[in-house]
């Protein structure tokens, strides 16, 4: 396993290359887990399970998961294996006038983030899969750029 310290909020964001098992992290640490063979298999399995937007597939080939508990109230990009488990349990999120959306992230308040087939990111208004979702970003890139600005604002 290789840890790379990246500049970020205190404590710094760590990038971790997986070695087959999930490392334990101390509370309050911000971590980017880089994709490895196991996460690539999980991404392939997710793609076989349900069509997912290509931006999400591309992200999962580079990043397995992100845990940023110290950014605002926390942001968590779920690994593909968890996204698949939740899809099996809950299915997709239905948003009026939108293609089905796949939940891929959450925040520390329990709000969910879902990526629709259109590429738009939606945020739940409550900590529920079944309530209203509001537009959070026009694209996955815009979502991450907003997250980057929040990190930058905390430095």
C-alpha cells in the first residue's frame, strides 16, 4: 500500500492505493482511495448490473472511493461495490422528467447524490431514497469542481 499526501484541509487528504483489503482510517481523516484490480472488478460488475453513465465508469477506473469527513459536514463517494449493493436493495432514484439516477455518494447529513443517465447530479432533500431530489450539478465534473472549491475554502 502506498500513501501519498495531497494538499488539502487539515488533516491533509491522503491518496491510498488499495492492496486488496480496505485499510482502517482514523476518524477525521480525509482519504482518496485509488482504484485497483478489486475496484475494477466491482466497476465491471456494476456495469453488468445496470447501465451507468460513462463519466461514473471512468471515475471508478481511477478512484475507488473518497472519504472527506472534514469538508463541510462530510462528503463520501461510495465504492462501486457499495453502489451495486445499494442498487440491488433500492434500485435507481426516480426524478420526474429525468432518466433513472444511480446513487453514488452521500454527505454527512445523510443526503444522497445520484447521477442520472443525462449526466446531471441530483441531491436528496432528506436522508431518503424516496423523497425529492434537487439538481446539484450539471455534470460529474461540475460536482467535483464544486467540491474542490469547498476544500479550497477551508485551507
